[in-house]
């Protein structure tokens, strides 16, 4: 929805556009031709593969061919503003940011209120009454062009932000993946941040100005519930905070139940006295930040890379096995890592690498598990367990082994014992008098899993010990 302060007249929502946000280092550019002129694609911030990042795309509207550098400056600066707001600042490594510069024939946007019209690529226009709400046609001449560009350049886009090269304050949310803002300083600093709450976390407007006919659907930050136990953000409400919460200075910093939200003066409630979803120039409240972090984890998994890539392994070697994960790193805290083998936690193993001997797992089917959890204080309620990811390897261990058993005295100076187990490469009988130095005396193969060894004469091996070993 458009951004307005509580004392600013509210204009009815026209449409919402979303853009997928990402950090991009301004490194590359790709130029193609469109019917209206040249289109350039740039990466502003690149933090990783698009499949495991939130991808934000800036679109140019009302910028001519000669103004592409200006557009990239505006896009880069706006991305920086967005990513310094919490919780984006904490999770900026989870974002990629891109820019698509498409040329318009003329600069600016239409202003029907003053009979000013220009020829632009997306056919944007301010509204004719307030000269504040900016929209583009919902058909092929506007929104259809947005979809086509995103499908071509960033098909995994999550949020699109259209920058309108006009200095008159204004903007709106839209439909699909695009939010719209003019380049007026106040627009760039507030509208993209507010609209990201709508697009990414489905946050609701906390305005109390009536909007007849607006759907009575609750969002994560709006409710009609007054029963403390049933309020969706009850985990954030202190037991000594009265409900409903008086809109006074005493509760300015408290999370509670403040009346006035969802375009209703009464009967609808918001979590905090002031929040970015209802007031300009303030931060997201705790409840909205939690909803945004949860929305990040709906698109991004905390384990970015892992090895071995094959999660079904078979080993017949005694050599150590290495398991590695690469967790994503928020800006202000670490992610918790726990390794488990066959469901049992590995003591003191919280590193991204686990080295383990197959023999310690044992022959048969085993599991090695890495569990990564974000214990951020920004989230108190995660009913869907979005902040945790479990990665499991199935490890089939089939190591050769031999066991000595059934010792027998045969008489006439002879004895025997049985060797059993699994030794595809055979085994070696060794003898020692001190358990330190061992001498091989026989190499054999198991038949049906066993072999009976008989000495030549007991006199040849006085007071000696025997063992069977499998060659490496």
C-alpha cells in the first residue's frame, strides 16, 4: 500500500507490485534492444545463487538512454537504504540486488492533475486527484512489460521496485511483483521499505483512516482479537501491559494491542503505537520484524552448500569420512550447528565440518545429520520451524572384519581356531610373543564367511599369540 503518516489523508490502495530484493555489487551489465530502446541489466549486489537468495530487482521508468547512470545511482542508493533497515540489515547477506534499465522516450511521469503527459516505457501516471499515487496500467502496456522483463532477466525475482524519474513525492504498491516510488528523497527512503513489508511478509497497513469495502482479512500485524491468550503476537506482550493498550507515552515502546488498524478506527488492533506499516520515518515494530524474518526463511535455507553432494553413501574403506556444510551468515549473530550420528548428538561438535571414522558408525545403514538453527531474538514464534534446517546423509558401511573363535586342542602337538567375518580381499594370520611385533604366517580366504586354521606343530609356536588382520 502507499505510505502515509497517521495524519496524512489516505488514498485507496490501487494495486501492489512486489520485487525480489538482493545485494548486488555493481559489476556487470548486459544490453539488449527493446521496441522502445536499449535495456541494460546490471548486478548491484551478489551474495550467492539466486535459488537460495531473496532477489530484488529495480526497474527504471521515465529514464531516457542518457540517464541510465543516474538510474543506477538511484537504484544503488535505494538498495542501501532498504538494507540498513532492520531486519534487512541483519540478513543483508540473504539478498541479491539487480537493476534493469529500460529506456523511456521522455523523462518523468504523467500528471493528469496539471495536464502534463510524457511518453514513458511503462506508461506510469500520478492520480488526477492527489497527484500522489503512482500506478502503471495492469495490462500489457504496463504490468505485462514488468512481468516480461523479470521473466527474461531475473525469473526468480521476489520483489521488484520501480523507480519513477519524477521529483514529485509519490508511489504505491501494485500487483504481482512490483512496488512503485518516485525519486523524491522522502519517497526513496520510505516507500520501498514499507512496501517490502507488504510484498515479502504480507504485512497489513496500520492506518485507521476508513477505506470502505477493504477486505476484512487479518495480516500478521493486524487483528480483531482481544483475548490475550489468542492474540497472534502474544509472545511479545508483557504480562503487565494492559489490553487494549492505551496510546500514551507510558506504552510508547511496548508491544501491546493498540486500537486503530486495517483502515478502521475501532475494532481492529496493531502491535505497537508506531511502526513503519503505519507511520513514516520509524522502524518496523518487533512483530513486523519477526514476520519479515520468517518470510526470509520461506525463500532461503540456512544451509547454503554441503558436501558430499550425494546424500546416499556407501563405504567399504576404513578411511575417515568428511561432512561439510556452509551456513549462511547473518550480520550480527552466528547460526547454531549440531551434528548427530544415528540420531545421537555428537558431543562438542558445532563446527561446519564433521570428520568421522566409518568403524565408529558400525556396519549397516547409518545416518549422519547436520541441523542448523537460527536462534535470533528477532523471532519468538516459529510454528512452522522455518528457522531450522536438517540435512541427512544415509551412510551404508560395509567394512571388512574378522573374528577369532572356537580355539581347539587337537592333540599330537596341534591346535586350531576359527576365523569368521567379512574379508573380500582375504586375511592374514599373524603371530607374536609380545603383542608388539607381529609376524605373518599364513594368508587365506574366507569361505562362506569362515575359515578354520590349523597349525603344523605346537612346538613351532611356543607361548605365542595369534591374530587375523584384513589388508588395507
